[in-house]
C-alpha cells in the first residue's frame, strides 16, 4: 500500500523548489493531477508557465512530450498519421507526440483552431482516431497547455469545446520583489529543475487517483455544486454557462482537495476554494460585457455569494 500523504508531499516540495512563492497555483496543479484533469495555464510570457509544466513532468516517472504550437502546426504533427512502408507496400500508424503520459502543449493558442481541436478526442476519451484506426493513449494521461492572453498578437482564442475539456485554469502572475530576488539567487549556479528527481511513478499515480474517487461527497454538497453551476447558466451577462463536465470536474477536484487536506469527505469550503478555477474559464461572457472588462470570475463569485452553503 502506497503512502499517499508522503508521495503528495514530495511532489509538492519538488514543485516548490522550482516555482517559488506560488503555493496556491501549485496546489491547483496538484489538484488537477490527482483529479485526473487537464490544466490550462494562462499568463504573460516569462512568468514560469512552461517551467511549471516541466517541473511536474520531471517529478513523475512517466513518459513526457512537449509540443510547441505554431501557426503552421498540423493535426498530424500532434496525433501522428499513416506512413507508407516501402518494404511491404503497406501503411502503418506512426504515433505522434500526444502518445505520452504528460503532454505539454506549449503556447496552444498560437496554432489555428483546427489544430487546437486535434486534442479534443484525446483529452475527452484518452484515445486517438486516424483514418478509421483508433489507438488508446497511455494511462495516466494528462495535458498541460500554456497560452498567452488572447489580447496578445499572433494568438487564436480556444474554441468553447476545447476550453471545456480543461479541468481548471491557473495563472501564475509576476513574483513579488523578494520572491524574484530569491529566484535570481536560486539560478546563480544551476537551474533548479535540473536537480529534480522523480518521486512518483505511473502506477502510484493511478493508485492515488483510485483512492481519491472514494472520498465521500454528501448529497447536500452535490446539491451545492449543482446550484453553483446552474447559476452560471442563468446569469444574463453570460452567453454560455458551465457545462455538465464543469459539475463533474468541480466534484472531482473537491475530492482531491479534501484528500490533500487529510480528509475522506468533502466540505463546502473545498468547493468554494476551487469553483473559480474550475468554472470561470468555461463561461462565454456576452461580448458587450467582455469589452467593458467583465470576466467569468465575477459570475462564479456572485454565485458563491448568493447560493446557500450547506450546514
């Protein structure tokens, strides 16, 4: 039997040794890892998005691939394709970089929507279909996508269906003054990520995820989750509210949060801590509201303020 708390603690320490002063963002990343979810990391260039993803991959004894998204990237560059074999005159399927346990989709919104959508089936069903051939992806499977804010030149907004497949969204932000000084000192002799050792294998991660599925969620808490999600669908400032997948992800992330806090049951505060990160990026805000600076985070926070919390 694995020591779940010890493994999670080691994984957290690895990440904190590389990403300094961002405990909340790292906790969200760990939550998604344990909840079997995919992560979208959005922030300005140079804030540590790619480094965080690489630190996680280095901490897991699993296969890792990085896909650099560019405007000329094609779906076959991600998924793979059929290759002609001159030896026997037949075709065989050549696997693309998506066939890994941890896939880093770097600057995903620099590719065209057609190429972005190549990940849809992989993220939702953990399989890839090419020319009638369906291939199963390795388990565990996780996509960590980074993107620059959509206001930046050379970017394409992610389609609604693509956004909905990300379990949660993280933003790192720039470090505080003392944190940045600490980072400069840490990089004086070597890059911290180079000293990271893997602390968890694929089998151990699968076992952890199985334990988290057993974390109890009382009926009143399930009702609370559904009421919060339903509130986003009726808000007049929103054109498209959170989906059923949003409800499922919020429940699973709340289970992971409770597990990391040493409990075998979910409390309402677990839901409250994660609601914005899990739901806000899925909302499509009315264009007039968006141009005035309104964001989905406000809708989720309003739902949290107005919905009755279970006793």
